[in-house]
C-alpha cells in the first residue's frame, strides 16, 4: 500500500516598491538605466554615509499591511543582516528582523470558485541588493549597484497553501493587490516581484509538518507551479523509498525543469542580526495609519462587490475587469461618460481587448481613449447609431484615434431616426414588394423579418431598426383594418 | 573563552584567511575583550529594556524626491579596485 501525501506550501514574496527614490537615499529607482547610474555614498556604503528612511516606503508598507488585515507595529527598528557579497557594499543588508512592521494578516484568494483565506505571517521593509554578472571565462564578476537600496517589502505567508495551483493563485492575488494599491508594478519579468517557496510533504491526516525545502528563483507564475510540482514528485519518491528529505535551499532551473541544491547556503547563513544604530526608531501612531487608510484606493474585493452589486455585472465580467488595475480604471472612465455598465464592460472586454490583442497592444497604448468609447456607447443608447454602424465607427476609431463624433461627421453615418424618413423608407419598400406585403397582411407573419431586412437594406443600414420594426407593424395593422 | 573553532567560524563569515598563529592570537585577544565586557554582568538588568539607540530621536524621514547621484567615472571608479566599462569588477564569486 503506497502512502498518500499532502503538500504544505508557504511563499516568501519580495516586491519592489514603486517609489521614485531608494529606501535610504535619494538616488533614482528607475529600471533600465546605465550600469551604476544611480549610485551615491549611501548606496556605495562609503564610510560616514548615513541612511535616512524614505517616508513613502513606510506608507506603502502600512497600505499593504492594512489591505491584508495585518496588525501594524507601533515601535519599529531596522536591523542589520550581515553577509559578504559584492552586490552589498556595506557588508550588511538593512532589514527588519524580529520586529516586522506588519504581522498576523490574511489574504482572500478566489480559487476554483471558492474563497480561500491564506494567512500572512509578516511583512517587513528592507533594501534590495545590486546585480552581479558572472563571467567564468575571465573568472570575474561585474557589479551594477543601481538596484542596491531599492525598497522592498517581503511578504511571508503562513504554510496554508496545499497545491501548486493554489500557490500560484495566491501569488496572482498578491500581485493584483500591490498593483491596485499602486505600491508596486508587480512586474515579474523585470524582477519587481520575486518568489521563493517553502514546501514539505506529510502523510494525509498527519498534523506535524515534514522536513521542508526552500526553492529560490521562481520568477513567473508558471515556474512557481512547475517547480513545486517537480519538488512534490521528488519528495514523494524519496519518502516512498523510505528515505529522508534533507532541509536545504534549492534553485529552480527553468530550462531543465528541475530543482538543484544550492550547497553551502546553510552553513554560511549566520546573519548576526542586530539593531541598526544609524536609523532611529520608527514610531507609527494610529492617526498616521488612519490617514493612510483614508487615502487608500479601492481594493480588488471592494471593486468586485461594487461591480457585481451596484453595476450589475456578472462575477465573470468582474474577474475580467479586475485582472489588471488598468482594466477597471478604463472601464470606470468609459462608464463615467455612458452610464451603461453592461455595455461599457462588453465594449471594453470583447471589442477593445480583441482589437488590442490582434494588434499586440496593451490597454495603456489603446488608440481609443475611454471618454471616446463612452461617447460611442452613448450614441448607441441615444439611438443615433445602430449597433452595426457603431462597430464600423469603432473600427475607424481604433485606426485613427478620432472621436466617434468626428467619424460620424466625416462619413455622414448618422442613424435615421426621423419618423417621416422612416415612414418614407417603409412606404417605398412596400410598393416595391406589394405582392409580398399582401401575403403578409393576409396573415403570413413570417414575412415581417423580410420587410425589416429590405427597409434596412434600402437605408444602407442607417435606419433605426426599432423604429423600422414599429413602422412596419403599423403599416400591416392599418392594411388589415382597412 | 573564544576557541580556535569560534575564530575559524568568524573568519569564514568575514571571508578572512588566517594562519594558525593569527588564529590563536585572535582567540586570546577576543577572549580578553569579552572578559572586559563581562564586567557588565555584575550589574542587575532585571526589567531594563535593551537599549538600541542612545539619542532620543525617532521618525527621521526623507521625502521621496530624487537627489543627484554620483558620476561613476571619476572618484567612484578610481577608488574601486577594478572596473570594466561602467561595472565594478571583482574576482568571480560563484564556484
């Protein structure tokens, strides 16, 4: 009988904060500058240089803490974490150790049509290190310190995750949260969001945790899932064979899709933490926290409630809009003009997303501005444009970035809604197809659609279909009663 | 007492290579320093919070406004042991 195992997973996520400047000095945090463009005495760890805390970092930490229902620590100190590596010129990283700014929170993760509450153990502030490039040929490493001192929040979950898919859903939810709050761009490709995973197995029903391994370098959602799946398979076969899992740090090699041991990491991990005397204590009063909470943007869950309850959108539509904070902001701007939530959602998520996708564009580079899309929807609702005409106006808007009004003027595309003009079109059509109309009047109601189609054709699609429909019904009624 | 093993561990954490003579000299010197500090053990610190900062300051912030960085060429790169283009260059740090 082979034993069944359950996996126990916890994630440690680092997010780079969307501040203008570094955590302890005024150099820029911009990504993609020249190597060593954003360096200064503090970044270089020059003797006598003193760190001064960036207020915005604390505000961002409090925002994420409150958004994840954490307790905010009143009395905070920074700690020095010592290790030697050339990407860290001071010889220590300034971090928080036993006194993280946020603790004991939770994040609600929508996963497989259910909501899972994942515990947040802690969130702390720290500085990033620089970047190394290794050249084994010349036996040298090249160091770029632009990233050194960029502010990070490390978010440590409780070991509440049970499957790789659940871990990836948690990570997506966390990314969504930091992006909605505006505390980080959450860009995994550029390294603004990085993930390490702790994983152990235990027999199903067992409460005690097994021996865990830590997998580093999981820089995409897919890699998180694949690395965890690989590691579950590896640990399962070890345990089935009666062997032990060794507690160690592993590196995920995405090319080979395997995890490899990072030997030597364990014995050197003696960081000799102590409070950093260069940074005075940080005292967070409740008034400050309340002020920050008052200025916080709407969170994904609040948006979901708003979209489904007040705007009447389906849960599915809400999820599509909430996938990125830009989507929902764009939707809101469209809605502000047209006041029609369902139409705004459909035009944004079906038409616009479809066209953007076909043209490999992102919403940020949409040739159609939200106000113009709102105006287009309003023209449909005001029956100035038929649905069909609106689609061709939309195409033109996408191609030229012009407003719908400009395109309508230019093309003379206005819908015919004048009752006299509609009546004339109907009369002309009836005289053209008089025998068919006789048959319709004598009871062949199936011919109704034929007449609507012919009137629309005569108007080249410009007639208001609802008015055409009514005018034909009136004409038949008149004939039958005469 | 600081043992030779303690010295070896500290040296390895500090990436220092010590000769056996240096090792035993540092073991003796570090032990003497610790003995000196051990005098503090004669005071009772019951109920006294550990002190991390001697001045009374708290909440010292900078606003999130960029200030000029140092140019790499010039004092920065000439004070570095080695460089390559706009990078600092160091001996290979992976096996």
